[in-house]
C-alpha cells in the first residue's frame, strides 16, 4: 500500500475514533413552548436553507403558536400543509457539499446520544492552526459553522443558548405528540383509579351481602 494511501486510511480511522471517544456535553432539553419557538426561529434562519424537515408541516408550526405573518414569510407560496423542505435544491447541495444534507425531522432520535450529540455537534466547531474549520464531534463534517461558535468569546454563552433552543425544537419535532400522550396518560391513570375504587366498593357490597346470608 502506498504511503499516501496508508496515511489517508489512518486519518479516516483516527477521525472516526475521535468522534466516537469525544465526550458529549449533557444538556437538559426544554419542553417550554417559548424555548421551542425560539428554536423554530433559529432553525428557519440558520438551518432551513440546506436542511429539510419532511415530517413537519407548516401547519404543525402554526399549532405551536407561530404567528401567521412569520409563517407566511417562511412558506412563501407553498400550502400550509407542505413539509419544511430545504431552500437549496438537492443537486446543488450535492455539488456544494459532496452529498445532500440530512433531513432533520428525526435527527435527535437517529443519533447515538440524542439531544446531547446534536448539541455537542453544533457547539463543537473550532478553527485549526491553518485557519480551517473543524468539528470535535464529527471531524468529517461538511457543514459550515452556521452558529459561529468557533472563535467566539463574549458571545459564546448566547450561541450556546441558541444551540439549546434548536435542539429543543428538534427534540419536539422528533416526537411532536409526546406532550399530548403524556396528558392523555394522566387522564387514563385517573380513570383507572376511579374505576378501581368503584369496583372495590361494589366488591365490598357483594361480599357484605354474602356474609349476611351465611
């Protein structure tokens, strides 16, 4: 094997090992509506030009409480039931980045580490000594540092907050009916408790009658 090919293979395996061994930052995903709405704004401004969310429709964003004026500006002439498709054509994205950027609808569920991985990736950019961008979590990434975290000092906390909001929105997008299921679960548990209480009362009445007969 030629020396340059050996070096290339070594670099590839080193990059994969680096990504696998990189400790992910632990975050608490916010389920508050205000944080998710901020995440929608950040997603549409920073990510939507290249990334699609084919399982989320503009109507879903309206259900979150996003204002009609803002929603209309985002969707343009698309119907309200249209999915959030990337603004860049797939062929153009392939020419620019080597492959089409992944759909973000289920990204939080698709990656090991979930929300921690996505957040660590967004804030994991840095600038190499040669002045080139790099990412600690996924060194082979082609995505630019859209949040501008690399080299940021005074604004780093603000950028990290923006990344948390994006992850909160992506977590909601991966399971938009979670809150509804939780609310329904409370109703089901309450119903079962009431039913159990009533059945227990009926049982006591039946056994009381049987005892009197004996």
